[in-house]
């Protein structure tokens, strides 16, 4: 508490607080902070003048734990980073290890990773769209998005036995091959899902209240987005066509054709629209993957006890929320010497104090929602 | 409800027994009030259950299914009992008398409006000759209770919610009243039964004689304002869950919260009942009993309100003000002006 009071004192010195302005504590138990984020907002009536985010309520020493585990043992911990896109975390971590240990994985595993990864992106964006609907007061959108997300979770349950924390990927491929008929199920899901997108549009995109609420709000200029190192839909919403799947291809993404949607204005609407279109692109990628997937093994022959050669690696992937990087320093033992995660939501969140001031409380909720934070990943 | 003659006989009976005149009158008043409270409670509980079912079906779920058997019909009763039995919590820093009074004020204001709602011919507690004016005046008292709740809670979120509510209620009352003036000009009376009886005939021999036929714009303005008056989505910014947690009643729990909840649904019924009375011909309708028609029309409007709530997003506070002052108010004035002109031109000189 004392550090916070000290900080408040400094803020008070910097800005002369008049009678009309008041500090409001938003979170960590607020319904719209998506977890345990705490924002101190200085309000002038309804208008936000200043915003100070406080993090760390979910800190659980992910990186330090990683330094005391064997390489394979870290995989279950990565599930708990961004728990809305666990498959992608698994992938990102395994990819870093594979690059470090120079393991190449079978073609079928590569294709399955892309299919599963893109399904995970859809699931993650669905959660985002649903909770963003909640932020704007549309509860029905939330339920509809969760309906389709459940189907993706069913698909993931079929392959991994888990619905949230999959731990499905392994260094060198996948834990198991997918069950018989699973690829046909994916196809059936895509056929069901594509028309649902226009159903969501009827509740959100086409609705004038929805448009008026988020257009021209929370503008993040391209230069700000770059200087704050934003990535993912945050960066693309500000008009910068940067997607690691295309600009720094990993896996077999160079074999797929897809567009990278960008928004011209950098407002909440653009970030919303980028994510909305990315779902369509993910459907396209999965369809291509389903057509081209070869038979074969899914796990490369790797040693039981993995030892990485001395060296370090920074490996990054385009997670649903942006650039998810894993930095591993290896000293030749069974455990990483240093293990660091570059969490996209943590970096994206740092741009929040730039976007908030001057908008109203209701906009603050929409802007925070458009950042798409997952506090488990922010705090690690 | 009871004809005046029967009442006089009832009073005379008591006087014959030597009981002071005030006693039977108080007894009648108490009876009427308990009937109204009973009706409000049952109707609000039904509405809550109904809203949960409608919203569930809009959202591809079932809603309450367990309590009471068929489609969880007893869910609201169970919830009410639970709220009754909960601990009564008053925050230490709260302004106790204001905090305790606030839900009572809100509920009393919505209770009082039921006095002049015409459920059917003769089915009206007191047919005041200023009926509609009375409703408008009394229902604006709700906002006093809301401000008391926001202030008394000593909570910033509650205060923000109360301030929003005050701004909203004041803004939306203006176009609401002016939109009602159009139909009232045609009727020429503020008495609720007169308004209903005016709509008895037909327009051009085919359309029902309802005022919505000649005053569609007024109806739209009224209904929009009514949604805002009752703090419902898309105008629910005083209790915006995702912004203010739940606005002015954030510190309330147990029965006090239940009373706020009850008052909200009671208010919804009132605004829809006024819309039915003024625009949809009140109890008028073929075949069915008048009160059935009245409830059918009112519940249809309530359904529209629930439907809106579960499919729209919330507007922002400045957009809310913009709609009230720059869109609805000018439109209401245009409607009133045209209506006044037509009444002047078409009515026989004399």
C-alpha cells in the first residue's frame, strides 16, 4: 500500500487535482478488467484524465519455475500462460526448443500444428469477441460466441483429453495422432462456423449502437504502436501489416495462402474488425491444411532426456494476441539456464495509458477490451 | 373495482355499529394497497422469470429449468425467498437513514403510479381527472430514490451511477411528456378512462381506433424514452454492469436489493401500461375480456423491451444525451406542432 500511496502522491504533485476530479479504483475485482488487472483512473466527471495500471496479482514465477524443470516438464506450465490459447503456447515453447536442439518434426505434425493452432486462434478470438460484447453491454453475443467455442473445445478434448490445459504438443511433434474421423469433424465444424460469423455481424458489426460506440475511440497512432512494441491485432489495427506468420514464417506457414487484415485508423473499431476478419482467414488456413495433410508419424524420434547444446535462442510466433516469444539460454544441462517469455498482452497493455485519456469511462472499458488481455500471461 | 353504491352501503354498515368512520375507509385503503402490492410482486416475479426464459432462448440456452418442475416456474419465488433470508448489510461508511430510505422511496414511487392504471372498465383504483399527469409526476420521483441510494452508499461507483441516472431521467422526461401531448390533444382529456374510450371506434372504418395509427411517431418517441426511463438496455447506463459494476445499487444486498429489482420491473410494467392505454387502445378488443386484452398488449410491449435488451449494445452517456436533446425532443415538438395544427384545422369552429 505504501508504494501506491507514494505513487499517488507523485501523481498529485504532477497534476493539480481540482475538486471535480476524483480517483476511481477499477479492479482487481471489477467485471470488465478481464481478470485481476487494477486500473487507477482519474475521472473528471465521466472523462478519464489519467490511467495507472497495476499488475502482478497473478504473478506465479513462471520463468523461475521453468529454470528448475527439465525441458519437457515446462510444457504443462506454458498451458497456464495464455489459458485461452494454450495450444499456441505449447507450440511456441516446443518450437523454441526444437530450434535450439535442431530437431526437425514430421510433416503430419507440422500440418496438425497449423490446423490446431488456427482453431485455437478462432477459439481465442471468439472469447475475445464475446467478452468484448459483454463490455459493450451485449450479453447475447457472449453466449453465441461461447457456443461455437465449446465446439472447438470438444475437438481439442478429442485429441488431448483436455478442454483448457492441453499439454498436447511435444518437443519434436505431437503427443498423439488425432483420432479417426477427427479431420472430418473439423471440416464439419468449419461448415457450421462460417455462416455463424455473419450471425455475429447482425448483433455487432451491423448494429448502429455498436458502430457508434467503438468508431473513433481509443486511437493508437502507428508510431505509438511501434514505439510501444505492440504486436498482433493491436499493431495491425493501427494500419501496420505485420504478421509473423508471413514476415518471419515458422512451421509451414509459408505453404499457406492467407490475407493479413489491417485497419486504417487505429481505433477500437479497427482492432475489432481485424480480429473479426482474422477468424475468416483462420478458417481459410484450416481448410487448406485439411486438404494437404499427409499421413505419417507425428513425433520425431527424440531422446527421453533432452539436453540442449550450449547457446541461446529467441523464437517467436504469432499467437492470437501478438508476438509470443520464448528466450531460452541453455548451458548444456537438462534444464534451461535462463528462460524468458515475451508475453504479447503484457507489451500491448503498456500502450493503455496512451489510449485512455480524454475518453469516457464507458470507452475505457471498450478500449481495455480491445487490447485483449489475459492476466495470466501478463503477470506470468 | 366496486361500485360507489356498494361502498356507501359498506360504510353505512360500520356506522350503524358505532365504529368511527375512519376505520372502514382505512380498511378499504389497506385492502387496495395490498392488492396492488400483490399484483406488483406476482407480475414482477413473472416478468423476471419470463425475461430469463426469453433471454435464454435468444442465447441458445434454456434458462431456469429445475425449481418447481415445469420450466422452472418457481425460480423467482425461490430467489425472492433467498433474498428475504439474506443478511441485511449496511456499509459502515454509509449514510444510514438515506441508505435505508432509498429503496422504499423508489418502490413507493412505482407503487403509487398503479393507482390510475385502467386494467378494464371499472378496474381502476381511482380514475383521477389528471390521470396521465399524475403518473408522469409520480414516476419522476423514482430518480430521487436513486440519487439517495447513490449518495447514501458512499461509494464512487454508486455516486457515478446516481449522477448518470439523474441526468438521464431529467433528459428523457422532456421528450416523453411532449410525445404524450400529441395524443392527449386529440383526446382532449387527461383522464385514463377517457383516453381509452376515445380509441373505441375505427379509423377510416378498417383500422382499429387506436392512437398509434394516427400518432406512430409519438409512440416511437414515447417507447424509446420509456426504455430510458426504466434504465433498461440500451439505455441502462446508470447500472451499466461492465462499467459501474452495477451503478447506484452496488452496495445493496438482500431484501433491499430485491426491492430495487422489484421496482425496476414494476416501472417497466407501468410504462408499458401507459403505452397500452394511450397508444394501443387500452382494454379495447373483441371477444376476450377487457382486462385480458389490456394485459396482452402490455405484455407484448414488455416482450419488445426484453427483446431489445438482449440484442442491443449499450449506448454511451454522451450519445444518450445527444439522442434525447437533439433527436427525440425536436421530433416530439414537430409531432406536437403538426397534431395541434391538424386539430385546429379539422375541428369544427365554434
